[in-house]
C-alpha cells in the first residue's frame, strides 16, 4: 500500500493507517489514535456479548460496521477476542461481519488490515468477512438484521440511527459515538434543540453528565418511534466525544414506559445545583434551594446512564482499560444506583455563596454523617451527586454553612 500509511500499534494489534497531527475528514483514510479508548470499549463489549451468545446458543450472528474507515475497530474486536471467536466458530455458529465505508481507499485499506494470519485462521473456521462500499444509510437496510452495530461518524450519529435501530435483532446491541458535544452541553443551544430536542438554557459545569442524559433520551425516542424499547448498558464521555452502548428490544409496551420516565431537570444558573426532576405540569418552586436564584429548565432527559449489572461485568475487566476509565466506570456504577440523582457543583456553589471553597470530599463526608449517601459524579471531579429526597437540602445547607 502507498506511502500515505504508517505501520501502527493499538491495543493488541498492528495495522496501517495515515497519521495526522490533527485527524480530519481530509485524511485519505480517517484514523484518530485518541479514540483508542472507544475501540477498547467495543472490544470489551463484544467480549461480553460473545459470552452471552454462547449461553444463548445462537446459531447465526451478524455484526455491522457501517463506517469502518481503516478497519481498526473490526481488527481489534476479532484479534483481541480471538479464542472466543474460534470457540464459537468451532461450535458451527455462522458468523458474518460486514465492513463498510463510502470511501474507496478506506475499504481497500480495511481489506489489507484485515488479512492477518489470525483472521485467516478464523476465516478457515467459517468466519464470513464481507466488504462493501455503500452509503451507510443504505448499507444498514440492505444486508439483513444485526446482533451488533457500531456507529462512529464525524459529528452527529443522527443520519444512521433510524436504520441501525430498525435493523437490530431483539436484544441486539448498538454502540453510538457522537462528537458534536457542543449541541448537548449548552454551548450551541439551538443545535441542541434542533438535533437532539434538548433544551439547555445555559452551560452547567456538569455539562457532560447532562449531555449524556440528553443523548440517551434522544436514543430512547428514536427506538420508541420504531416500536422498540432499549436499555442503556453504558455511557461514557472522554474529551470531545460521548459513547452510549444500548440494547434494543422489540417491546412496544416497555417503550411507552421508557418515555414516561423522561423528566426535566431544574438547574440553578448561579450555583449550578441540579435540585429537582419534574414532569410537564408538575408544580415546583422556582427558587434554588442552595442560593435562591431562579432555576432554569433543562431537558428532557432520561434519568439513568447505565445498567448496574452490565457495568459490574465490565468493571471486572478494568485491567484492560486505561486506569482513569476504570475509575469513571466505578463512579458511573455508583451514580446509576441513585435514580434520579440531584447534584451540587462544589466549586461553583462555594463561589456563588461567597464561601471559602468547600472540597467535594469535605461535603461528601458532611452529608454522609447526616445519613445522605453522596457520590462523586462521573466525568466531573467537583460535582457531588445524591438522591433528591426529603430533607436533603436542609442538610446540604447546613454542610455549606448557609
Ligand atoms: C470517524 S470515521 C470512522 C472511524 C473508524 N470507525 C475507526 O474506529 O477508526 C467516519 C467514517 O465514515 C465514513 N463515512 C462518512 N459518511 C458515510 C456514509 N454516509 N456512508 C458510509 N461511510 C461514511 C468516512 O469515510 C469515515 O471513514
Ligand atoms: Zn443556586
């Protein structure tokens, strides 16, 4: 292959791709080494799915990669889970992996990257690897139903979500990556409303936590529209990207209940405290219980970000993840057991109240002494989350000295 490519390593594999100072759409084939964490999550997700597919004694599997670029994600998913794939193929399971990209050079490179001796061994045992060069929107509809699909586009995943959700089998898993986070965090509020039906009147310090709640509500609306329900297995934020891993079920009854659970968060523009979750028509005071400023209405959101049981299985593999991500998963686990969770932004609250800065640790301990189980929110080191119950605000005010 031409000089445009460098021999690189990521995870447990060696492959070819172009290297650019700043990865962009102008690269001959897109590759962003800073997204290695995202591909590692895919490798581990498929590993858990392989265990599940064994247990369920599936006979046919189809995995779809509509935006495959250099094929690095497929390569890692196959090679880093090699023994499990071999075992499955030896049991006579029909496995089809569809690798697609609209860019002809990408497909040529993916084909080369995926012709390793280990993959040829899997092919000799029956693995079917199919390469196509189609518009992903067409691709998703054209080749049958999927057990697993991963979507990691430039910017918004919106063009591909309808197709993916419609073509997932019952209990199929969809990974969605999004890099237009500005639309979900309040820094581009019109785009948030337009693209994700999300109202973000200002930028909260805990904006990524809120962004993920908003993304998952968006995914729930799309699945419900197609008469399906979903569970959120895991949500992640790193740098300028969000990733949500969901499982889709063909269960319209549950879909309606899923949307019933959507709610709006009341957040203070001064101290950034999220102090209540409300439904349209609910009556609630407009005053922030910490600093009395008038609260803003954000949402709609889905209250949960992960399924604790799935996360526990994931956390058992944390030695395979960067240490920081392992910690975030543990925080996400603690956070997902509080539902719905309110939160206080310790730096912003101290600043607004004109107090010396109270640390997250101090506030957590003070609340714990008063019987409130508070945890550090995922993705935001100065945000403390706790259940929005009864006299929690009185206790919080005592801890803050107001
Ligand atoms: C962000 S990259 C994917 C990165 C890759 N999956 C990885 O892990 O390195 C997006 C890819 O989608 C492809 N693409 C963009 N729009 C497409 C479309 N409508 N149909 C198919 N491929 C498309 C681009 O050519 C590009 O390779
Ligand atoms: Zn306030």
